[in-house]
């Protein structure tokens, strides 16, 4: 994705990986996904499987690719990781947070793709 192709307020998907089932006995099942932000910190998010992809359900083998819907908040000046711009995104569209309550993440532009839900 090109930085010029997205603007603050746009909806995007943040690539992550579904790594384990937290609870398969509820409907929909609850899964943990992980990703690493643009500063090298690993994050874990837990929510209902459909939040992380329509093809993810309690019968899915893990680990597998997943995504978190986000809103682009900003392109902070001066943040560059390996020549790749960093983007501040919020996981607010689905009210998903990290286990410590964080919902703003500084991530590599390479981890983002346009949201299927659109802007």
C-alpha cells in the first residue's frame, strides 16, 4: 500500500496472525491474534473470530493469517522503520483492544491493506 493512497480517516486492515483459540465452545468462537508494531513490540488482541476475518471459525487450523479493521489516525513525522513509513491506526471500528486496553498502534505501512468495508 502506498502512503499516498491512504489518508487519515480511511479504513484499512492490519495484517496479523491468529495463533490460538481462547474459547471454541462459545458462538462465535474467541481467538487470539498477534502482530508486531513498527517499533518491534509484539501485541495480542482477543475477540470473536469473525472480527479478524470472515473465513475464520472454530474449525480453522491455527496459526493462520488474519486481519484487524482499523482507521488511519495519522502519519507521524520522523517515524521510519527500515525505510518504511509508520502509520498510527486505531482499532476502534470493532472496539478491539490489546489486553492492556490499548487501541492505538504505530505500525509499518507494509502491514496495511485497503479495507473490504471501504473508506
